[in-house]
């Protein structure tokens, strides 16, 4: 039985929280979200942290949070910018299985426009959402790919994304999650 954590990385709106919860259920793993843990510990929102302390302080909290939550048999959804810090990229690669949920900017922007409140992050650039998503993805796609052990197509149905992740892990890891077939289908 696998004990490694599974890290989900990717841009805002790619489905890290949505897919992560379903993946955890399918594997009977715990689920947690670094952004949620960070906000609970800080007792304030990411928007407030950034406004009051600035992005560098937020990034430091993010690194501390990541390193403190890692546990066996856990699916960990990360913040979209977690891969910006080399220390985080190295930590992710060395402490679990890293999955990049890749989706085109148009898909991401469409999701964020429908439910902007789903992401508690303040705007990164102050530009219209479609433009910001395109720019941020252009800057980060190479880092997501470089950090990931597996890249999956996150533009399809959440259950299909879960199936892709399980297939990728099963194909490449000798010990693997014991998938509960009742919930994996
Ligand atoms: P993230 O945690 O990566 O920012 P979320 O899981 O919060 O992304 O998803 C952002 C929005 O997109 C939510 O409204 C969610 O319901 C929707 N969503 C996520 N994954 C999918 C998917 N595969 N297909 C359709 N909608 C999705
Ligand atoms: Mg999320």
C-alpha cells in the first residue's frame, strides 16, 4: 500500500480542490488544501494577508504550511503559485507524487468567471480575468510541468481527471493507492 502524499498543482480554477476531494474519496485518503490550512492558521483570508503583509510574507507562510501538512495517505491541493519558489518545487518532488492539472487558459477563465468566489486569491495583475489567466499560465506552465511527475488533462469531467490520475500513478508506482472501486467509478 502506498504511503506517499499526492500533491495537486496547477493554476487557479484547474480543479485542485474539486478533483482533490474526489481523488481522496476514491483512494480513502485524507484531503487538505494548503490555502485553507494557511488561512485557518493565520485567522485571516489570503486577500487580507497579501494586503496587510505583502506577497513575500504570504509566500513564506505558504512554504511553512506545505512542509507542515505533509502526511501519508493524503491528497494535498496546493496554491497556484506554490511552484514559484524553488524550495517548494524541490520539496514537492521529493515528498510525494506530484500531479499537474493542466487546462487551457480559456477553460480556466471560463470557470473563474462563473464562480469568482471559488478562488479567494486577490487578482495578481489587476487585469481582466481572461487576460490575467493567460499571462499567469504562460509564466507558470513550464514550472508546473517541470515540477510534476504526471500531467493530466484537467479540462474534462472531474471524475475523468480522477481516473487519469489513478491510471498515471498505477502505471508508474510499484506500490499504489488501494482504490475503492465503489467510489472510484
Ligand atoms: P482550484 O482549487 O484549482 O482553484 P477549484 O476546484 O476550486 O479549482 O475549481 C474552480 C471552479 O471550477 C469551481 O467552480 C469548480 O466547480 C469548477 N471545476 C473544477 N474542476 C472542474 C472540471 N473538471 N470541470 C468543470 N468544472 C470544474
Ligand atoms: Mg482550490
